[in-house]
């Protein structure tokens, strides 16, 4: 994502939000080329298989596919052929809490998340999948039930742009997980885009308790896209920094940025990051860490390719 897109998603008038939506819509559709759509389709298989045809048995066919009723009627062996059901239901869960407004690379974490969500929606739409959206903070602020088609895709991207332009509230992953569990009765692909600055989730990590994401991953194919900014991992040498919790307020604190403090901060940030990624994977989620300094398109393509390679390795 470039600075212009980040600026377009900044808070503004309804006309500015409309422009931001058009930028997201045009850019995501342009970038959803065959290699992105193909990577998406390979990484996420359909939800089942359906019967296609009967054909005569040939040596090398799996004997488990023989249709014994047809074989008995004709006196010759016949096998059933099946094809994969392509249609998925894809649920995008976009964190629009106040902490997502942070960014030091020319655009915010929320701008990066909005771009990535729009790319996934475009790829899924071109693959013929149904796509839904929940933009959430401490509650679900806007939701679109899953549907397909260009008109629905435009509504979804417009909702993403509108919500990205006004971040606010605290992060509560339970709100997003609850919406997803209500929306999809059958197995779906759930893509959660967040910085995971949720105190309840942090307490579950520290205490070893369960979280709403475990229940979500047990029923659906969960992909957690962890949005991060480089300054969250390493402080700049900038004297005293004034800090305040963007989601819960409280007292302003002054943080020194001397060499020792920067080293301790970097070590603590890396420990938190490792613990977060480990926890997400242990609860059954696939994980992509996406920096505001990275291009979401390239990151998603690499992620799709790696996931496809893992699936092929598991089949061998």
C-alpha cells in the first residue's frame, strides 16, 4: 500500500470516504490478477465434493471409487467421479478499534488491514465465493451477511472504507468471533485482521485459559492476520515519548528512549509477538504477520503459496 491510499482512508468527509472506497475498489480489483486469485483458490479448497459422472473402470483407478450397483447392472466395472465444490463462505473480521489508527510508515495499521481485506474479498469474489464482513471494536459496528457478485463486492469495500475512516473504541475479539459463529453454520473461511490488543485475550494468554478464537477455529478455517507497525517492535531514539492508551485513556506517561530502554523494549516486544503468534497457532489458526511497512499484496501471495505448499506436503 502506498501513502496515497493511507491518506485516503484517514478520517474525512463523506466525499472523502467515497473517494477512499473507489481507491480500494479499483486497486483491489486490479491487483486481484490471476496469480492472486489462483493462489487463493489453491490455498483454500472448497467445502466438499459433489458427484460428477460415472465412467468405465480403467486400470489404475482407485477400487474404492467403483460403483457396485452400476457394475452389477452392466456386468462391467464402473467408477464414480467427483469434483470439488468450489464455493466457499468467507467472513472478513476487520478490527477498527482506536489502536488500529497507529502508524509511522505513512499509513496506519487500519489502512493496511483495509487494503488486505479488500484484496481477499476481490480474490474470493473472482473465485465465486460468498463474502461477508464484520467491522468491530468492542461491538460489531457494521456487518454485511455473506453474498456474491460485483454489487455486493462494492458495498463491502465501501463499508470497509467508511469504517477505516473512523477508528474508535476498544478491541474485543469475542464480539467478532460471536458474529462469525452466528453467520456460518457450515464450515467457512474466517479471516481476522487485527493487532490483537485485547486485554481479555492477553489475560487468556498469560493465564493459559481459553479464548473465543479457539471455538471459532474448531468450527471454521481461521486465518489470523496480525497487523503490526515497526515502531511497536523498536523504539526510535527520540528523547522522551509521551504515551497514552488510545483505547482506554488514562494518564499520559513519559517513556525514555535511551539505549538500554530501547533494548529492553525491543526484547519485551519480541517476546509478546512470539507468544501471540504461538498462541494463535496453538488455538488452530493459520497466521500471517503483516507490517505496515510491507505491501499487503505481496504478503498475501507469499502466504497463499506457503499454505498451498503445506497442503501438498501433507497429501504426499
